[in-house]
């Protein structure tokens, strides 16, 4: 494994930890405590220690400072001891599902920053005719899975908020109220996040684009820019969008699982070999008096 592949692998690993935080935007009966602790550690350790990510940040001037601040704020607000979003209690990991927007605020731009970083490093590898085929394949597989997971959580929240908005309007006999306006603002924020995820995506394959088109159509129906299909109602189109995303994630996850564990194992083997080589290196002779 060449040096560029090593650096890219560590950055992919970091993006996975950031992406996996989106798990807490899905409503589940329970969340794995060990995985929570590992994600919590992984999010901060890369900027607290001498790592490839920290080296790149330190060399990136003002942009690097901004990214490091974003990561540290992310850790403090989402994983920190005083977090009101995630809390490890006696009965497991507690999640405040009213604060999904705070998770998106950090996860989406951090993942995008790291993705751009990886793309730049791969471009440099290509320019030097280095073999980065394996690590690039896994990078693209992670990219595909991330888009699916991000869009799944966002569309799930969009559907929930849309139902809440309509319920608030029905209770007010069709009138706008402070409650419906507040929900409407959250809907607008979620749509902005969806467009951010779509706008930064490098994927152009038909399967991804079909999912993206379904989501775009759903948003247009919700905002009155497109009629519902004949014979269908909102629950129908919302369910179809989620089913399409689920099918996409199923295949994207399989492709990612087929390459990621092997890549991480190769990195660990390389690190171990490097450490052994340093240990076995002869000690320089002391200078003569």
C-alpha cells in the first residue's frame, strides 16, 4: 500500500465515523453502546493526535482552522459530556429526536470537506501515475453509501415534518399558526440539506439518479410545484420514495462491505510492518569523541 493509499484509507475511515452518526437520526428501539463509544472516540481522535487529517488541516490555513473548529464543535454539541442530543445513560444511548437538524448541521459539511480532500489526494496520485485503483474504488463505494444514508434520514424527517405540518393546519381549520410556521421552517431547512447532498454528489449512474429523481419529485409535490400522480396520495408517494432509497442503500452497502474491511486490514498490516521495520532498524553509532 503506497503512502497516498494509506492517507486516503484513514480519511475514508473518518468519513465512515462521521456518516454513521446519521444512525441517530433514525428512530430505533435501541442503539449499540459500544458503537456509540467508538464513533465518539473516532470523531475527535483524528484532530487530537498527529494524523494525516490533522496534518492536512494544519497545512490548509484559514480553511483548515474552520474545518477543525467545525469538527470540535460537532464533537462537543453531539457527542460531548454536556450534549443534549446524545447521552449514554444506564438504560443505553438516549437520543433527542427533536434535534436531528443539529446533527445534519455538522455531519453534512464535514463529510463533504473530507470527500473533497480525498478527491484532491487521488487526483494527485493519478498525476504521479501511482496505483490508487483499489482505494479509489472504496472511496466511490463510501460516497454512494453516504448519499443513500443521508438522503434516507433527511427524507424520513421530511415526511414526518410534512405530516406534522398538515396536522397543525387541520387543527387550525386550514389557517397558518405559529406551530405550523415553525414546522414549515424546519421543512425548508431539511429541503436545503437534501439539495446540499444532491448538489455535491459526483455520482451519475442511472440507479442513483433514479433515486434522486424520486426525491426531487416528492419535494416538488410537497411544495406545490408538481401534481400528485393520478390515483395516488401523499402517503403513497412518500412510501415509494423511502422504498426506492432502501433498495439503493441495500446495494450500496453490499458494494461498500465488499471492499472496506479488506482496505482497513491492509492499512493495519502496513502500519504494523512499518513499526516492525523501525524497531529492527540499527541504532546509529555514537559520534567519536
